[in-house]
C-alpha cells in the first residue's frame, strides 16, 4: 500500500544525526538508533508542548481579569465552548484509537495465524521424512533379512532382494537431501509466542489508555457542571498525565510504523538475509518467489523417490507371484513389505503437496497482508488518535485557569452579598452547618383597618428593642396605616435580601432622612 512507501521514505538518522540506510535490519545498531530517534522527536515535541502550556498558565495567573459582568459572561461562554470542543476532540481521539487498536490487533493475529500454519506445514514435512526414513532403514531391512534366509537356496530371488534394498537406499539418500525444518519451526514458534505476548499487553495498554481519556473527559464535565475547584484541579493533573501518555504512545507508534514500513518495503530481502546459513538460498527463493523461480529444487529428489518406490513395488509383486508358491512362509513378509511401500507412496504424495510453494507461499502472503495492511493502518490510526488526544488535553489545560478564575470570581460575588441574606448561597451553607439554637421568629405583619390604633398590639412573643415612634413613623411611610413589622426587619432597617452592603448603606441614609422629616409630625 501507499503508506508503506511513505513510511519507508521517512529520513532515518542516528543519535549523531548521521543518515542511516533505511533497509530493515533490526540487528544493526545504527538502524535501531534511527527508530529511537523518532521517539526522541516525539519527546522533544512533548517538552515544547509543556513549555507552551506552562507559559500560558503563568500568563493567565499573573494577568488581572476584568471584573465587569460582560467580561465574566464572555469568559464563561469561552470556557464552556472550549470545554465542549476539547471533549468532542477527545471523544473523536478515543473512537479513532479504538478502531486503530482493533485493526492492529487483527493484522498481528493474522500474521500469527499464518506463522502457525507454516509451522504446521514444516513440522508435517519433517514427520513424513523421518517416518519414511524409519520405514526404509528399519522395517524394510528386517523383512528383507528374513526373506534372505528363506530364499537362501535361490540366487535369483536373492538378487531381487538386493535390488529392492538398493532402491530403498536410493530413497533414503533422496530424503536426506531434503531440508530439515526443525530449527525454522523452533524460531517461528518462538516468534509467534513472543509476538502474541507483546500484542496482548499492547492491546490492553491502549485499551486502558482510552478508558483513562474518557475518565478525564468525565471529570472535566463534572468540574464545569458542579463548578468544583477540587474536581478542576484533579482534571488538570490527570490532563497533564494524559498529555504525557499521548505523546509517549505517539513515539511508540511512530517507531513501530516506520520500522514495519521498512520491513514491508522489501520483506524478501530481509528473509533471505536472516535465513542465510540455515536454509539453502535456492530453497528460500523458491518459496519467496513462487512461480517465478522456475522448477522446484525438490523435483529431482521426489522423482527419484517415486521411481524407486515403483520399482520396489514391481519386484515385490513378482516375488508374490512366483516365490510364494515355492516358499509359502515368505508370503507374510512380502505382504508387509507391499503395505509398507504403499504407505510410503501415500506419504510421497503428501510430501509433494507440502513441499509445493503454493501452500507455504499462501501463508507468507497472508502474513504480509496482515502486518503490512491492517497492522500499519492500525498504527497510523493510533498515531492520529494520540495527536488528537494531545490536542484535547492541551485545550483542557488551557481552559483550566480561566475556569478557575471564573469560579473564584463567582465566589467573591457571593461574598459581596449580605451575610444575613437568606438567598445567599454561602448564607444557606453556613446555616446548614450552624443551625439556630432558638426558634425562628415569624415574618408575618399584623394590621387592621377596623379598630383603632391603640387597639392593635404586637404579639406577645415578639421582642422589640426599637422605640414605638419608629414603628409608627415607618407605618405612616407605607400608606398611612399603622403596621407592626417583625422586630428583626424594622429594628435594623434591613434592605431587601439581594442588596449589597453598599446599597444597604444608601438605603439607611434615605431612611434616616425620612425619619428626621416626619419625626415631629407623628409623635408616638
């Protein structure tokens, strides 16, 4: 795919900033340093990101914010929309990450499944070769030794037995020329086991990382909804951790994607180099370039094997036909030799099918498709997810100081309200923690328009420290009818509940002026 060529074209530099050959070679120290350099680039980006965020937070904390209502509303709206955008970006990052994690997991396990199939094929070849060799060396030799004793008096039959033994030797020689896959299967098994182990914990780690991202988004939403500075501080700490993990995962994804792209750009070359000295080059090329490298390197050995078996079967059939009537005791050994040769012929057909490049070549192409298509595609999506998560957490951290100042300003506005105001949230909180010891007095008014002024008396339970003239003067101010208000309100000239202390002072000054103006007109 196109992304393989794109990843392979990424500049490869070692830690000394010297160019390195981009051919996949994990055994080369310089090549490993080039992949490590990609991780260091991500670490540098993390450092720059943290420096920018720290500078922004310091500026926000040092700069004074206008206390005007419009400014506060504008800041509140800005914080809200910033949080919404950050949450959407974080959710998008988690969604893309889940898809990329699944794609990478599918590609890796497709490769592991193909390796297991190839291992099964190679193990079957070794078992067939060893089984056939065992039959020719041990079982056939035992039967031929007994028949030599039986046919000791017949020289022509002895010559036939020697010819059969010679054909069996040819079969053993041809089988010994086939490659032994024992070391290859051991290495493939170890590779599959290690890959499966690493992939499981990689998949689980990314799953936990995405869950952490969602938890951070949830904490941020709760902090803004409940206007809790404690949750906001927790969100900022978790956001910094999420930012660090996002850049770390981006470093790992970048190195893995570039390394896999280098392998997928020339996988045949890498396999030829790594199998050199273990498997013959013509055999490796036959399997890698199936259908393009000419005939099979095993064709001559299989042909000799087939001819030798056919010759032995004909010789044994002739002995059954002519020798058994003369030597009946030889029939049992001849029949067992015939069964042995028939089973060897069946094994020959299986061996021919297993040695064919189309079987192993299909597994090889499936493994490449899994790692080079789904695997790399998933790594690219994981890298995109890490970038989006880093952007989301950076946005959250930038919005944190503004939200903190907004919460502080709002609490300061509550402090400016009268502490005795029953509609003040802080007053309600203080009342909840410090309940009154005595019963609350009634705020009801007692007035009547039928009786005389002297007949109206306040209730006995009302305790007043204010003079009666103050009651009467305030009653005349509110319509001319005598009113007896509850003592806590009239005695202190309390303003409406939502008045601030400054407005209360203005109200008391106006009330005093009215009392001086009407004080002599309405004596008690």
